[in-house]
């Protein structure tokens, strides 16, 4: 390697984040930042890391796509039998991270997890492209398989099974909603003195905003 990893660094200078300009409601603040990520035409601005853990605390993380959000929480869709699905069934707590490098921003979210309603899952499933719906049947997500050909054969089998038919949603596939207890907005600043505003959900339903040291 020509360049030492330890020497890789960038000074963040684009914007700042103050308590005055931040909305008191973290969902409105997220909506504002997400709209700006869309307007900047970032590649997959809805991509997020989700971290889960087993009941004994063994963590795992992966990238998924945000598909809906409102004041009830942040929704993505998955196979409930996958590793993340099983871990969330046993330990329904998760953390999310959005990283928008071009805007020098990240958003960190932590909270409890519950299944989306069957109606929500049905509506989203029916909106997916046909082969994506068939893929939900063909893939036993996170299970070991012998080859790529095995997976492609499974897809062909379901293509034949549901030819000229409505493709139903598998009962093991659907939405999960992260209901946040904390949301942190991070804006990169010069000299690594970043702006960090943490929203914490209080028992009365309101949100407390605190500035964190970078």
C-alpha cells in the first residue's frame, strides 16, 4: 500500500449544527436532513447500518435500506428468519447509523424494535418488482447454501409456481420498526471538533436535546 492508513484524514468544513437551528422534534430534523440528502443526489441516501445483538451481547451489523419513517419510527423489511430477524426476536433492541459523506453528516438512532403491521408489510411487498417478491420466497436468508446455482434454481422454481399468478407475501418476511429512544445528529467540523446533538426521549413523550463533546 502506497499510503499509510494512519495518514488518511479529511477536515470537515461544509456546515455547522447549532441548537438554535435544530428542530425541537428529532423526526422533523431527520426529515429535513433526509430531504437535503435526496436533493444532493447522494447514492442510496436511505442506506443504513443496523446493529443487533444476541441475548448474551454478541453483536452483528449490516447494511439495509430504510423504506419508511414517521413519528412512530424507522421501518425496513427483511426475512424474519435471518440472523438479524432472529436476534431482534430474542433481543428487540437495535441501533441504526446513516452516513452521508458528501454532506459530512451522520445520524445515529437507538431504540426498541417491533414488527410492522401485516397491512404495512403486504402493501410494501406488493410494490416490489416481481423478481424481488419471488426472491423473498427463493432465499432462506442467512442459511448456508452449496452454490449460486442452487439459489438460481430456487428462483426458477418459484417463477414457474407463480407464473401468471399473484405472488403472496411469505409469512416469514415483513417489516420491522425501530422506535427510537435516542437520535443523534452529527455534523463534521474542522479540527475534529464536530457538532453532536443528542435527542433523548423522556417519559412524558417530549425530547431533551443535549450537546455532546466530539
